[in-house]
């Protein structure tokens, strides 16, 4: 069979690569989307110095897990006040980049609820207008800078919307490890585990191929070695660079496969139990590894290349890795009973991401 790998994002990686903004935005009007702490960290002023009068609009109140309750006003103000900008620059973690992806998809009316109605159909559509997106992650984990997907939450209604259009692929990704130096330990761990989940999910996936595996296996190896070291030495530039590259490789892997069962479970854990995304999608990894093992010879070979031939040892390695980062690995640890956990797994298997899991066909 022919393996196909496609990623249209112009990716710039390296220490100090944020400087690339100067050449990338020539003769453009730019809107910055970032997180509330960015100004205190000097990041907004730094971008202002790089862009000068090209920077015409700043949105700096992005919250974790972008929710419709806040996004509605942000979206409508953006299109009213900065509708003539060319490019949206997202600087932050997954929430900032996901927010920017929602903002760049313009509706005919400029109303956010029109966008929600289109997303609720679950069908692809071509927006009447859109903006270009440059994504510069400040965390090593999201992968959103090299994927087209964004998740929009509606906590009040216990729903989520998945955004995925041709225009939501970032035009450029700037992966500058220097931006990650100030990330606190808890976020470093959570986002690093999100990257590990992305890489593993792309392996036990019906859409996996030798090209995506190459990125995934390398990312998994790097994260298992690097993340515990980084958690104890947060200012280490070499470790920050290694994690940034590992997260990028994980993002490239799942940009072609999408995620699978662990992520499908995570949505319920975030909506109903309040778990941060990186923890919600990683605490089940030892369990999901066991569910994946034995369903596909090619997938088993890839997993065994990483973990060896003994499933129980492989699960123990993952479990001990998570425990070393103070991440609990049982549903009961999060107030979920065994019955509820099984119901959640069964439900997750039927979700769009769950159906990507190689074990879903046997479920």
C-alpha cells in the first residue's frame, strides 16, 4: 500500500525563531491573540517591537479550554474592530491557538452563533471569509501549530464543537523554545503529556502509516527520557529545545492520523470532572496500551519497538513514568467508579476519535 503524508504548514523551528515574524508579516495588518499573563512576561511588548504599526489589534484574555460563553463576544468584536487585518498571530498554548482558529473563520453576518450552527451540523463548509494564521506555541505539547483542529467548549450545555477546515491549518508555525522558558512545572508536565498522548494515539490508530510512525516513535522516545528531567530543571535550555522538538514531531504525526481512544475519553473527563486536557488524555495511556495490544501486527511491531515484547512491562513502564510526574493513572483516583469508567470507555469507542482506535473494530 502507498503511504500518504501531507502537512501544508510552513514550520520554523529554533531558538530565537520568533524573529521570523518580521519578514513573515511584511505589509500586513496583524491581530495578536494571546493569554492574560503574556503582557506581564514582556511578550506583548516584544511582539509590538517586532511588528511596529503592523500590530493593529490585541486580544489578551484567552482562557483555558475556550468556551462559547467568552468566545462569542471576542469573535464579534474581532470582526467588527479588526475585520480588515490580514493575519492573526496566536502566541500561547493550545487554548490561544484554538481561539485564533475560531476567530479566523468569518461568517457572513459576523455573528458567532452562525459559526456554531455550521459546526453543529458536523459537515465541512467553506466560510465566506477567513484570515491567515501564524501560530507560535509557548508550550511544548499542543501540536495545534501544525494541525487544523480546534476544540470549542460549551460547558453550560456539556457539549463541545470540533473545528476543522482548510483555512484552519496555520499558514506558518514558529516553534521557538525560548518562549517556553517561563512555563511553570505543572503546565510543562501537563502539556508534555498531551504531546506523549498525541504520539501514542497516532501509533494505535487505523490511519497510521510508516511516515507518521517515524515522527511518533521519535517523539515518544524523547518525551519518556526528557520530560522527567525537564520537570526538575525548568530553566534548562537544551531540555526545553528537546521537548519543543518532540512536541512538534508528535503534532506532525497526529496531523495525519488524528487522535484516538485516550482523547475520546479525555473529553468526558474534562467536561464532567474538570481535568486539565493534558492529564485527561494521558492518565489512561497504560490502559489504552493494553486495549491496543494484539489487534494489528504492524501496530504491535511499532509499539514493541518502543516498549519491548512484554505488554505488562510496557504498561508498568508507562504507569511508572506517569507516577514519577505525580499523575494518577486510575479512574477511581478521579472519582469515577468502575461501572462509570466502563460506560465512559464504551461511549468513547463510538466517538469520532474513538473510531480511529485499532481496538474499536473489535469492541
